[in-house]
């Protein structure tokens, strides 16, 4: 049989979780493979890159889509668990779950806007001619993969301990060129803790200027009052530069307030934090690399 698409995997995936327990992803994959009656050869079939099994990849995307719709959650690393909403969906006894079905959930729509332009599935039969060029398809798929990575990365940051979050901030700022070495940065980050300041870091290796830092692992939106406290702390230190880092986001009032200040405060919300971590390779590791080549016409030019 042809391997099931990632959409065909969604409902079986959710049904495997219906007991409410935490399940390892590998156990879910094996249970789903048994459900579909896959042969050993079908289970072992690899992606063209040779780095992952096709069925594992499709189950991974099914898990991501269900997570984005709020039907399951990741209570711990590598574990999946059904949510109350997921149980409600199973109670409806749907014939199937696909992206159209998941559109009813508001949390899913922003993710779908990104993934509309690229398919996560690897078709066995030849697909119809796509509206985009191959280069556009690659760009769109990359954007989708990066969006999923940023979301999972931010979730990991939010679940980290205060000490780990402090280290994440240190690693990121040093990778971006601030604070000199890791050892130099570690001596100042997290050592202040007074008057609304969590740390101080050099702007450059020579220490010609200093930047004051406030870092909050918050779930709620950061409003203007918190930024005002930080601004007051900077004024008390006669400082001219500050960075407010949070795992959540800022209200429009907070963003407008920093524009009115005589000194500079940079606001780094969760999405920006995740994006910077990806760009600076903090907390992420390369999975696959593809090099797109073109003909070198100069090579074939006659002298």
C-alpha cells in the first residue's frame, strides 16, 4: 500500500493518545504503523536525503499540526499528551482530521497562513504541476520549517529554569558580539538584580559602553508599567542603553513608550528572541543541508 499522508496520520495519532497518558513519540509511531498495517519495508522507507524515515516524518508533521490546533501538548521533552480539546474532538467521532478540519480552531490559523504555501507531505504518486517554481517551493517550505522551529524553540525556552534562561541570554548576546567572552558576560549577567535591572553587559570587547538588561520568562504580555520601571532604573544609573528581553510579547503602549524616551531601550519579545537564537545557532543544530547549484556558463565559454 502507499504510505499514508500526514493528514491521514492525524486521527490515528490522536486516538493513540486518548487514554490521557503521556506517550513517547516512537511508541506512537509504532502503534500507528501497526494501525495502518505497514510492512517492514514501508516503515523503513527513507526520505530522498536518507536522513529520516518517510513515515516518521509524516507522523512528525501530524503531531505538529495537532499541537498547533491545541489537540495535544508536549508535557515533557519527547512526550505527547492529549488535551481537553483533543478529547472533545474524539468525542465527535470524526471520520478524519485534516487541515480543513483544524481550521475551526483559532490557534491554528496563523500557522496555516505560513503553511498554505508549502506542503509538508512527500507524495508517492506524481503530483499535479505546482503554481510555484521549484525555487519558490523550496523558499516556502523553508519558511514553514523555520516557523515551526521558532515555535518549538520558544516553548523550550519558556520551560527552562531561571538559571538556564540566564545562560541562554548570555550565549545569545555573546554570539551577537556583546560582552566579550562567555566568562566575561557571565560575571555581569544576573549579578545585579536591583532596581529593576537583571544584569549589565559590555557593548563591545573593550567595554567602551555598557548595556543594562532586564530578562523575564513571562507568559503574559509585558505592559508599559514594567517598561517604565526599567526606564526609571536606567535613569537612576545614568545609563543610555537598555535591553528588555521576554519570552512573551509587549503591548502597543509599551512599544510606543520606548519611542518617546531620550535614551534607547530595545524590546526583544519571544518571536524575536527565537529568531535571533536561530540566526546565531543558539539552542539549535543543523538537521539537513541542501546546496542548489546552477550551470557555470563561464566554464564552457570558448577562449
